């Protein structure tokens, strides 16, 4: 893949921005490694497991009516595994220490996923390999020159008790859909 050096550069920059990362991997939604920096971890195994987890998570989001899947986050005793969309056909998986700031992990992971997605999608378009996805009903685009405002749902803070765990408000990913695995 011609974009591999650029993807590796992005992975290295991401590790520099989030020092608690212990590994980073870009893979196709089919489970093929595109680029990685995962010392001590088998990248092919992580890519294959990411594709499997993606399939289950997409189905879970659909069955529970949660809408399009945005990201996966798994926390173990020794740290986190986070997976983010990277364009239409790829995903970014991050391995992080338990002491990572999860908000920062999400922010940087989403940004890097978007940049890697641009690289992967541009490479696929250049090769004529862009996957055709079914059209969705969407709002018509504003006419050229118009400045239609984007609307956002107002978030209301929840009252919590002293010992109640809270979650941080997530950084909006935008309208980028989660890539769906290709049928086997």
C-alpha cells in the first residue's frame, strides 16, 4: 500500500501526543494489518480480533437501537483497548495503559482515525477500489454559498451523588459513519 509510510507517520505522531499508548494499529475492517507500532503484541491477531469485535459491536448497536456505531472501548485490569473508525474501510486500534486520560485518548484517537481514513480512502480511490455503500436517506446539502447552521442537541448535566461514577461528555465525531465489515 502506497499510503503505509504516511499511516506509520501518523501512528508515531499519535504515540508522541499520548505517551501512555503502548501500541497503535491501523487495519482494514476485514482484519488485515495496514500499519502498526505494537511492540510485544502480535499485530495480525489484534487486527483479526478487532474485525471480530467490530462485527459484534455493529450488531449490538443495531439490535439495541443505539444508531451507527462510533467507537469501541474495552477496559482491562492493565489498560484500555480503543477502536475508532478510519474512513470507510479501515479502523484504528489503540492500546493504552490504565493511567491514560480517557478523554484525551478519545480526542486523539478520533482525530488520528479521521486522518488515517483520509489516507486510506484516497489510496482506495486512486486504485479504483472504493467500496460502494448503499445510499442512505440524508438531508439535502445546502446550496452553494448558503450558510445553513448546524444544529446540536443540548446536553444537560446529570446530578450525581458523592460516590457515583460519572462519564465525561464525548467529543462529537461528526457525520462520519462507522465502517462496516464486508460479508465473508
